[in-house]
C-alpha cells in the first residue's frame, strides 16, 4: 500500500496524534486506548515494558 504524504506526516508528528486523542470523548478514551494497545499484543512478539505498563493506567481510569 502506497503511503500518502499525510499518512507519513501522521506517523512522524506526535502532535497530530495528540490532537486525535484530545478529540475523543473522555468517556471513550480508556476503551479506545485499550484497543490501540491491544494491537501491540497482537502484532509484536516482545512488547516493551513501557507499553505493558500503560495497561495499568487504563485499568485505573
């Protein structure tokens, strides 16, 4: 799949990701974040501890 300039920009610019996250309603954020983190579990053999520690933060919210 060919990446567009916009797709490439999203991957390299953390502020775009922050804007996306901030536009998600607060009540939905924990579930949404859990879905994003589950992609790491599914596609990575060794998930970094920094990622697994985020699960605890989500569960506490």
